[in-house]
C-alpha cells in the first residue's frame, strides 16, 4: 500500500509538473502573440495618426492658400481704387493749374 501511495504521489507530482510546464508554454505563447498584436496595433494607430495629421496639414495648407489668394485679390482691388483716386486727383490738379493760368 505504501508503494501505491508513493506511486500515486509521484504520478501526481509528475502531472503537476507537466501541467506547470504546459501553463508556462501557454503563457509564453500568449505573451508572444500579445507582443505581436500590440506591435501591429501600434503600427496601425501610428499609421492612422499620420494619415489624420497629413489630412489636417493638407486642409490647413489649402485654407492658407485660399486666404492668401483672397488677401491678394483684396489688395489688388485696393490698389486699383487708389490708382483711380490718384488719377482723379491728378485730373483735378491739372484742372486747377489750368484755371490758375487762365
């Protein structure tokens, strides 16, 4: 009976050791898979962030270009108005000079 008990204990110990080894192997496998998946997730999120940043930058550049063109157009209109006023003032000055001479 002692032999059977000792044998049962040895079998239980071997079973426990095998179970422990399997658990460790599963743990290592799960860790490797988690590392791989997290690396893929980081790459995906990084790519998404870069894409969003590029889209935002493109939109900002387009808006900046639109604002620049609008400011240029307004400046050209102001220049045209100033030239028209200057031409009118020049005509008034010529008319006043001619009146003074006559």
